[in-house]
C-alpha cells in the first residue's frame, strides 16, 4: 500500500508544480517595459512651453535697432558673433564676443546671458544665426535674436556674402502647379533614452548643435540636381505660393501647419526635407526646429532671393 501511495505521489508532483508555476505567472505577470515615442513627447512639450516655431519665430532684429540699443545709456544687450575667428578679427560690432556654434549654449549659460534684455547672434548673412537662434529659443531663452541679414547689413565691408549670392538663374523654372502634402505618417524615431519632454529637448539640442549648421543647409544648385530626391516645403502663405514656386514644392502655412494636430506628421522620415522662404533666415529657424524633432531637414540658402531676385 505504501509503495502504491508513493507512486501516486510521484505522478502528481510534476502536475502540482506546473499548476503552481502557472498560477504564480497569472498572479504576478511581468510588466512590459514602457516605450516612449520621444518625438511625439517632444513636439507636444514644445507646443505646451512657448511653441516658439508657431508663435515668435523668426526672432530677428534689424541692425538699426541693435545700433540704437548699443548707444543707449541703459544698454543691456550682448552681441555674439559666430563667424570664423579670422573674419571676426577683420571687423566686428563693438563689444561683440566671438563664440563657436558648438559652444554657444554653454557660453549663454556660463555668462548669465538670461539677465540681458537682448542677446543678438550675428553671422555673415543671418542664416547660420537663424539656425542658432532657433535652437536657443527652443531651449527657452526668449531674449535671443538673429541679426537680420547678418553682418551684411551692418557694414558694406561685409556685404559680399549676401550680394554675391542673390540672382535670377531659376526664375524661369518656377511653376504655379500645386503639389499635395503627404498623408500623415509617423514621426521620426529618437533614441535619447530620456522620457520627459525637457530631458529629450536638452539632449536633442545638444546633438543638433554638435552636428553644426553644415548638415542643415543646402544650396539651390544641389537641390536642382534632382528635385525628386527631396521633399520640398514652401514656407509661405498660400497666396505667395500661388504666385510661383519650385516645381513639386508643397505649401505649408507659417505658424499653422507645423503642429502635432495639424500637418507636421505629413513630413517624410525617409528623405531629406528642404524648407525654403524668401531669404533663408526664416527657413533656418524652421530647419533647426525640425532637426531637433529628428527630421533630416535643411534650409535652402538665401531662399528665393538666390533664384528669382528681381521678381521678388
């Protein structure tokens, strides 16, 4: 009898262990690791915290206003010149400090520039400064401005950067045929490893600054080599788009379309996005914003002024 009971027990034990294991798994299931769509978190965070690109952009200031501020007895303005050191040495705004774009954010923080009424960033024609200003504004520094047309507008000694780049070589190639936006898709995949909007933003701004402006710009000669390689964004009002635009360009309304619940998700993640405006300064602001979100965005240098100057 004892032997028979022992045999029964040996047969039952594996079944009991199996049941206990299943019961334990059901009662204490493994929680899946939560996944964060970083780009989505980031764009919503930016919209909830100033929404710079859809409100205050582009943040530009004219040379005459900077000059007046500098002459004022109560002047509380800082000027950062981000040109090459050799060009800075040939002449610059009195009191300006030469800083590289890679060190721009650290310089702002370490010198308490948030206490200044205005911080003006100057470059050659305003486009690199527009990209840099966009990044600092996204970081929450609302006193930063891009010197409109850069040093080209400050002194005729520096006008070559602008004057040598404008032209009419593409005027005959502009079209009036409208192109439609893509269907909405997914946002880019970001992998900062952060989970909050503030943390993701900090990591992305640092990454875009480290890339430099070189990755965020394109000239019209390169663009026209093969227009189909790019998703071209005309960042104008509809009426101006209807006047004439680059063939295949799609109209996006400033301060309206680049919102999460509007048309930002119609931008592709599998090809470069080229944004253009009139002079290249507004599109530089936009390109910095889109690059922070993870898009391969580029600003078209000098905008339509480089392609159809007389008809502008």
